[in-house]
């Protein structure tokens, strides 16, 4: 006999199973599409949801977070007929689970193909150089086209980025050569500019140095000329103030003659023609004083006949002056003779015959 509790247990188990199958817990940032007898009825939101067991079923489950989709490198022809491979990165998010499930069969493939066709349209209107430097423009145009098309699929394209643009190897090599040439050109220009600035600065420094040296030489010449002028003026004033006579001038003239023979390399020197005349003038000048003493003596003798007179001798100062003049003349002649002998000996040692002549 069957225990009446067994059917109750079976019914309880069936009820629990049916109740559990009617409960659907949806995680956060997820969405489930529910179909009833194959027809879309509603979308379950995150949290605790109930469905009719055996009637309702979950058709598709979507993740509502932002997704990243990386496409394969796609060959694209530029305006100047160069083939480049472009990698793109797509950031998208499902905003309408119903449209994403029922408006397009495979939205990822659709987005990939739409990205390729849009890239070919955009890159086809640009040359290679503009393509490499217009990434922001390409990204903006891609996002605009994808946003307009994927909006009805319940997908929002947040951002499109070009990961890489790879030109052909030959183009890469040519670009590298061009970049090296540009860098070499800039380096040469900078080097030439530096050399130019350096030469300008050196020339400016040399000019300033020459100006300063010329100014210094000018000031030195002016000072020397002023000193010589003052020296000549003082000598002239001293001569006129002391009233120098011919004796003193002749003696000073003779005093400078020995300096003519000075110098180690003198092989030619000139004896002034006035030397003999100057010696004679000095001798006569001082001898004249002695001559003047004789008439005075005779006069004194005549006066002695007339009467007694004081006998006076020659003035000792005048006699000393006359003797000094004679000695100076003799020394001058001797110095001239010695100078001539020194010159001849120097010429004999060097092998050249020195010349000495008197000026007329």
C-alpha cells in the first residue's frame, strides 16, 4: 500500500523546483532579454526578477559595461596610391539590449566592417603625409559615422582610436632618409649660424681692440709731444734766461761729438763739417781773452813811464777758462780720432771698409 505522504513530498519537490525556475537574479550592469513562446516580452534589469516557468525563457544576456574591440590590420589605399595597414581600437557600450539582440545579427562583425569601409573612405581622400599627421581628424570622422549607424543597433561608440599606421617598407626607408636629411640640414644650418655669430663677435672684438689701441697710441703720442714741447720750452727759456754766449754753445756742441762713435754696429758715420770751425771758434774765443790782456799790459807799461802804477797780472779766472777751453778742444779732437780708429777696426773685423767723411 502506497504511503499517502509520498505524493505530498513529490508535489512539494515539484513546487520548489517550479518556484526556483521562476526566479531570475540579474547581476549589476547586466541585462537579460526574455521571450515568451519565442516572442520578446521584456528585459530583466539587475536584481531579483520572476518569470513564468516553461513559458518565459532568457534569450540573450548582455554586459552593459564599456567594451574594447580591436580590429585586425586593414589595408587601405591613400590618395597618392600607397597601401598602408591601419589598426583601430573601438570603445563601445550597449545601451539598448533589445535592439542589440534583434536589430543586427552580429553587432561586432557589423562594427568591424563598418569601421573598415569608413576608414577607406576617409583615408582615400588623404595622402600619406596627411594621413600620418591627421589622426585626430580621422578619429573624429570615424566616430561620427559609427555613432550614426550603430545608434539604431542599441550601441553607442564612445571613442575610436587609430593604434598604428604602417606604410610599406620602401616608404619607411625613404621617410627615414628624408628625416635624416632634414636633421642633417638643420644641423648644418645651426652650425653655420653659430660660425657666423662667432665670426661677427670676433670681428667686433677685434674692431674694439683696434679702436682702443689707436686711442691709447694717440693719447701716448699726445703726452710724449706735450712732454717734448715742455722740455724744449724749458731749455729755450733757460738758455735765454741765462744769456748763454758762443763759448758755452760751442762747448756743448763739442761735448756731443763722442756719442757719434757709440754703438756696436756702426760702420758708417758722418763728421760734421763745422767740427774744425767749432774747434777754432772755441780756441779763438778763449784765446781772445789772453790777447786782450797783452794790450792792457802794454798800456800799463806806458802808464808806468808816466808815474808809479800798480802792477797787475793776468786774471786767474780767465786763464783757467782759456786753459779749460783748450783742453776741451784737444779732448774733442782726440775723441774724434779714437772714434775713427774704432770704426776702421770694426770694418776690418767685418770685412767691410767703413766710410767716414766730413759734410761740407
